[in-house]
């Protein structure tokens, strides 16, 4: 079964403050500190509603918690807004969302450095 796990951490601490898992088109909260429980439950129930793009030309984006990109987008949102750190773990059967899929022989990660020509 494909799974994605998100572990949220405070900026200067190693103790997790929340752990969420996405699998079978569903996000579940595994553990969370009580002060964040209701907020995370609401995000999982309602999805992530955010503005993306340049400030002058931002557009709304809604990511339901059933979407496999939900945990990644949630982690980036919480990092921007509250300075959390995060770890994303992918099961081996989940393809990275940032990897080129075609053509197979020249697949490169989008996170790799661009070469100057």
C-alpha cells in the first residue's frame, strides 16, 4: 500500500509535535500535541485552502486531504507560516511527485541543480 508520512517538528527541537499519514486516498492523524489537535483535525476534514504565486498575482489553491500532495503542501504551508520543520517519508511504492516521468532514460529530479551552458 502506498503511504506518505509527515512528521512536524518545532524549529529547535527534535521531539515530533505531529505525525500524519496519507494512504488509500485518506489522511489520518497518528499523533499530535493537544494545542494543535483541533486545527489539524479541521485541515484534514476541510483540506488546505491557500494562496500561491507572487504576492501581486496570487491565486487560490485548494488541496483536499484525499490528494497525495496534501501532506507535502501542508508541510510547506506550516513551515512558511509558523517556522516548523518537517520530514516527509514516502513508501517505496510511491513515486516522488518532483521526479521526471518521461522519457525514462533521462529522468532527473527537479530539485537538482541546473547546469550552465
